[in-house]
């Protein structure tokens, strides 16, 4: 319908290539666009993702779209939201496109038949064609359409050479100063190999110059691999590889920068990021794209979007115009963000795929209006609007064998459920309809490619969008289907490290306030200075020369230090693990005086409590004694105070005092400023976890995420979370003193509160600054867990925690080898982590004088294993406001108990404290899977036959359960015996039901055993799973009567099954609500 006040304009028809015949799939008509058939559960702003229903300046149009993949499905879906379009023809299209409003697939229209396309457009009054893929553009389809006075969104063949001719593209970039990796082109394989062998850079990327269906680029890891790539490309890709390019291999993150272009002006599209590698963690071979995320914020590296625009996109658009080939359509720049800055790896002449699927949902403007402005040369007059408050993640579901050979024709299940899921959209990339509808049955949707579907999730946060996309992909299944579960992980980790959520200050500890307090009391301390006192407060302790105080003594100097353990004590008290904090207390004190070069001599402690518990107090002091033995000093005494008015029962506090000595000023650290040199190296000594700092933040993290000290530790699975966090502070005396005594150490910094910058700066002379490289040492898993789960920024991590370095030594470069050798001989594991530089005059006397490079990528690496724990899930709550437990049900068969659990947990009047979020079956095709799919519950099929051992199978179960953040595991007809390792990992969290009144009739055929024994009562038992079969603690039991004479085995089985369906849901509720708790007799914590 034409708007009454719209100008008279030709009726545009839009053509997009890429659909399949409708084959019985009917158009859904002109209706409100939805994600699937269910509206969004939220709207950031009216019409933001679904398109706005508003009057258009265009008359009603018929549109043709060329293509049949996921990109074209996204284009068709977005175009259908335009009021100006009455019908969209798609050639060839696919079943997903055919199911969109206004869309009609035209399977017999061949894009390479230019006359046929022109004739089709004229017959149907199509005046505008949108071309999705690159091949028709390179083949001159736009030229043919324009010659026929039909507008085309997509460049002419001469401009499409920016993608179809890589040699042209590289020369274009060099001519216009667009940064791109070094390269050379060859028509002879032998010459190319000779260049690879002698090139002054890593010439390991080999590309076919022409189009090769996305398979014309091979990234080798060795020169031999590059030689093989030359042979492979020149042999297998015909004219596309008559000439090849050998290019420098770069490293860094890739991002996709795209723009709408009208030949003169352009409008940027939100930056997106494709995930090329096949496997999670960016492992495995390259693919056409396993998923994408948009928008990318913040960008990798230090470059801004404005800089990328100015130096790359603007130059490219102007360069194309200057070369006489103005670009109309979508110009795509594939960038790698390297240490040298952004490098353009390729230009494409169309939307990326799967990037289109994640950026088009963000477009708020009418796509038809944007396209028409491009072909009319009026884009500069238009404001293209994007949703800036929503994140979109697309996960590609692939066929088994992809990117190699794969089989097609498998039926896809779960599409209907996915289409009904809010904030989820499934784009078809490689699908077709079955041909078995001759009897009037609805055709089935089958796989028809390597990349089959792109499951797009939306969220107000990136983590929510990731969760939506991944859980949506799990709703879909076909034999051999697979997908990555970490699409968006790099963006998510980088966003956390740049912005963060939790902070030390937010946990109640202000480093700035502490520093200000120390500064304020300096005058008070100076008032008390006497003869013999050698230091000001603020260092790692205090030095005192006895001779200066009038005592008969030699040149020896006493060193004293005092410290505590902090809120780590609260974890010890809450977990009933008390011995290790005594070691912490000694370590915090003696490591400090070690920074002055002192040998610890004696130690004094102070223990205060509301009411002394003799057993607890003894454990604490045992730890102190053990720490003194490690440090080589004596426990000389201390003070114990009982103060009921000051401390609550069960609460105690610790403080310690260490006294040591150095033989003279010559051995005291830090050395005088004149002994430091530019190039002095920094040697790092690994920590043993958090040591004793940052625990206020950690306790906030545990509380905020609803974690328990007794649960399995994610970063140390052999321990509980509480026990792992209580790993005691490492004492460095015995490994470091020998190096100090040889006068090799110029300064030593104990990394405590204030992190690496706040402590290294304390020993730096005024004229110097320090630079450390975070990639030089291993950041311990605990810090990756804290950063990921706590969403703590890199800056906050750096100034709060030791990040894997417990002590840093400054030594002369020529002493580096000898010093590290001595440290290793004493049991240390030293790593050279940085060096000294001259101080920049503008730097204040603070932690800014300590720079740590490569911090974000190093923390990202440490965080990756904990990515599943970062996911923001929409947390369901019971009626009492408590968080519902996330339950996974393991099955092997019909799933009748599964159905009883589903029905019970979903009954609103029951107000249950659990929710079934996952079903895992070790067998495919069983009825229980159908029950789960019909309930909309994601299903994972993990066949035990695919694994060499029971332990390997259980490890895969553990990985999946951990990814889904499962709280409780229920075995409902799961015909596998779990390994002791698995039971230990999930101890107290796995429930099973057995068809007898345990401990009677354990094992298989319990009903048969009962009938054979002639008993008159049997029943069902729900119990916690123990390594010994059917021996775990009992949660609930229900009896049934048996008549040994009249009852058949089937009678007994069905009677017991009836009570199972009642008692199993009840037992799950008892555990989920906390009414029944597992008491582990092996824990030793009680």
C-alpha cells in the first residue's frame, strides 16, 4: 500500500538469490514478524529487533533475492518486515525462507542465466534485485541487470574483483596504503615454494587468486605445510588457482568490518566477529564460519572504530571510486588485529556469512529503504539506525564430517520447538524438503549441506545471547550434528576484562583508602623515630641497627615485620579447615622481611577469639609451627586472648610478628639507587594460588554466584572449593636467601595487597620503571576462575591479586642464568618476567611505574576453561524466592520416570525448587528423547560406545554437566554404572531410583529377585549414588504389596513403577529444597 503523501516513484521489486521450491510450505502471509512463532520475552525499544511497522515512502513492491543460504534467509526475513514489500521472490531459496512471510522460492531460476533473470524481473515487474553470494556478482549479474534498467544491490563485475581477484585486491590495498600482510603472487608452483623457503617473514598462507567456494585459502604452520598447500591449490581449483598468492602469516583476533555503500558514501554496519575454527577454543581446521557475534565491543587491541573507519573503510570506498569502479552494495573487510595494528586479510563484495545473520537483527531502519538509497546514490542523505542495546550471537549447526566430506539427507528434529522459543531465530543455511509427501503428508526438512542451520540468540547482555544461541542449538538434532559451544567467548572475556563487575572496593576494601591512611600516619611514626631506626613506614618491614642504639654489636641489622591473614580466616572458619591459615600467617610476615634480605630468626603470634576452642586453636598453632619450620625460624611465643564481647563464638583473628637479621648494610635490600641499571631483569617466583590477598572480593563472588565452599572446585577438581582457596601462602626463604647471600639480588618484592604494580613499585629507585610481560609466566587457574566467574576487570585483577607471581626479584642481566640456576636447585621455578627501564618523567611515584604487557590475552587464556560458568542464565526461582536447582536427567530408554519428573516440576501448584534443563541419553532413538523434545528440553546424545573407557565417557558427561551449570543429576533408567571418579566429582548431587526396598535386592532384576524370594513387600528406593552400586544414603522409600502366588513379574514391575512415579519427584524436591542434605562421612570437615 502506498502512503498517501509519498512521492510518485517506480514500483521497486527486490530480487535475492538463494531459495528452494516451496514444495508445500505455504507463505505465512502478512503478519507481525516474530522470532519463531513466539514474541520476544522482552523489548529493549519498540521495534528494535523485529522491525517497525511504519509507513514507507515506497509503493508496494515485489522483490527478488538471489541465494539460498543462511545469509539470504536473514536478508529475506529482514526484508519481509518492510511494509513497502508485498512479495519476495528468492532464487533458489530454502525451506526456512519459504516459511517466512511474503517469501516465494523460485528453484528453477539460475543466477548465471542473466537473460533468464532479466526476463523473470520484467515479467513480474521487478525493478530491484539484491544479490547475496559473490559468484553471481563476479559473473556480471549486476552489469546485465543494470543494462536492462533493473536496479541491482551488489557491485558490477569490475568492482566485485575486490573479492574475485585476490591479486587485484592486494595491489589495490598496497596502492591505497591500506595495511595488509606482505605477499607475492605466482603462476608457477616451484617459484612459489622457493619464495616460501627464502622469504624474510613467515610466508605460510597460500591463497588461490580466484573464487574457490570458500576453500581457496590454506594457513600452514610449517614451510613443509605451505609447500603442500601450493600443490593442493594449484591441482584442485582449476582457473581459480592458475595464479596463487603466498602471504605472511599474522596472528591476532579477526573481526569483520562491513558497510553499506552507494559508490560515493557509505554507512558502517556494527562490527561482527566470525569464528572460523571447527572446535571450541579456536581449535581444529578452518571452516566457512562456525558462528558469529555482534556487535564486537570493545574491539580487540587499542584501535577504535573511528580509526578503523578512517584508515580502512573510508580509504577503500574512495579508492574504488578513484579507480573508476565505484562500489555499490555491502563492502566487507576481514581484519586481523595484530600487534602491528589492524591488517586487512581480504575484501568481500557482499555480506559475510554467518555475519549477516547477527548484524541484520540489529538493523532498526527499513532494509528496503537502505538498499534503495544505495542503488539511488542517496545513502549519504539517510540515517541508518541500529539497535545499540542488544547483543546477538549465531551458532552454526553442522553436518558430521564438515569441513571435509559429509552426508546429507538427514531429517532435522526440534525445529518446531526452537521456533516457539522466545528471543531465538533459526536461519536455514543448508536444508531441503523431503520428497515423501505424495500421500499429502507434510514434507520433512532434511540436511543439505555442511553448514545446516544458524541459531541466533538475542540478549540484553552478551552472555545471555550466548546462552540463548547455544541452548537453542541443543534443541536441534540430526545424526552427526555438531556445533561450537563457545561462540562469542573472545568478546565476552574481553568485555569482562575491560569493564568488569566485581571490585575490591565494592567488596569493602579500598586500596586507595589504605594508601591514604598509611600516608596520614607517617608523621606520627616519624615523631617516635630513635637511634637505630633505619626506614620509614610503607616498606616491607622495618630495619634497626643495634649499634646505633648504643648496644655492643657488630654491623648486623635487625629486620621486623608484622602482618595478618585477613578475611581468608572467615573461609577457614566457615569450612572448618584451620591448620593452613597458620602457615599463611608466617608466610605473610617472613616473606616481607625477606624483601630486606633478612634471614628470619623468630616469630611471635597473636590469636584472639570470642571463646577459645582448644582443638581449633591447636590446629592453628600447628600451622604456625609448620610455617616456622619452612622459614627456618623459631616460634618464640605469642599472645592468646579470649574476648567474648568483641568476637562472636566460633570467630577468631590472627596477627603475627617476624624478626630477622642481615649481616650489614651491604646485604640489606633494596640496594642503593646507583646499583640499579637499565636492563636489569625481573625474575618471578610462582605463587601457590591467592596466598592471603583478595579474599573479600572472592567471598563476594561466592555469595553473588550462589556457590558453596563444599562443592567441587572448578579449578582444582580434586578438592572442594573452600579447601582449594585455602591453599597456604608459599614461603620463599629457603630458595631466595642463597641468591641474596651471593649478593645477586638488588631488590625483592613480595606480591601482596596492591598486586604486582603496588608491590614492585615499593622497591623501585626513583629513576626507574619496570615492565613485565604477562605472557612470560603462567597465570594460575584460580585467577582465571575469579576473573571469569566474578566478572572482574583486568585492571582490578592486576591491583588486587598476585596473578601467579608471589615474589619478584631484581637482578643484573649478567647474573640471570646463575641466579635462576640457584633458585631451581633450591626447589623454585623461576621465570624471567620483565626488565627495568628509565622512568618517564611524567609518571607519578605510584604503581603506574610498573607496566604489565599482554595482560588481557594472558588472562583470557586463563579464563577460557571457565567460560561455561560465565554464562548469564535467566535464573528461575521457586515461590519462596529461592533459586531453583538446575537438574539434568540421564536416561537410556523409554523415560517414564523422566516424564513423571517433568510433569511434577512443571506443575505450578507444586511450587517445586528444581527445573529440568537438560536430558542426556547414552542411546539414540529412544522414547525418552522424544519426551524431552516434546517438553522443549535440550537433549545431548552421548554414546558410551564412542569412548575407550568408562572413565573417558564419564569425563565427557562431567564436561557437559559442568557447561550447563547443573546442580543435581538424576538417573532415570540410565543403564550405565558411573565410575568412582565421576561419583566423587558429583558426590551428594546424583540421585538414583531402585525398584526394591534397599538394602534388599540390589543390582539387576530386583523385582524378579523379590518375587523369587517369596517376600510380600517390596517397593522403590531413591538414594544418593555411591561408588558401590545401590549402596548410597537413602532419601525416600515407598512399599508395595506382593502376592508371591498370584502376581506375575509384569504385575510386580508395573506396581513398583507406579510408586516410582510418585516417590521420585518427591525425593527430588526434598533434596532441591534443602529438606534433605547429603552428609559426606568422608569429608572430614565436620
